[in-house]
C-alpha cells in the first residue's frame, strides 16, 4: 500500500473518533515529523480526506474538520434508526413547519390505505 494512503487512513480514524467539526488538524510539518515522512506525503494524505469530504483546506488557517457525512447504506432491509445507532448517533425528528391543508379528491389517492378504511 502507498504510504500516503496508510497515513490518510490513520488521520481519518483520528478525525472520526477524536475531532469535532470546526477543529483543525495539526500543521502539515508537525504531521510529517509524527509520521516520519516528507511534508508532500502528508499533503497527499490530506488530499484524500478533502476528497472524501472530511477536511476543508483553508488557506492561511490550516485544515479544518467539516461536518462528517453519515454512512447510510441503502438496501432492502435498511433501517434508519438502527444504522444511526450503530454509528453511536441519536436519531431525532423535528417538525420544520406546521400547516393545515384543505382536503381534496386527490388526497385519498395519495394515502390509499389510510383513507380507504374510513
């Protein structure tokens, strides 16, 4: 395996387990000495994290951790709550708007099982 990919995997694990969105990675020179590699190798590893959406480069500031995407595999038996619980996340529901709609003839066709029982 290429060295930069190995470093990228280690950094990804660190980002997912220890860092929060808004935190910054240590400077590239510090990471280079930590992994005992050239700074360009570290930069290539960070490029992988940027490509995967975990890190955002900010010129003059460093490499910031961004909101991490959720791993949500879709398949026939996918269950949102269980998938979130496996990632140690708490699913929640929020009502973003509340309104009343006047019933139309089309509405029962949108919800056939619920409306046909009445």
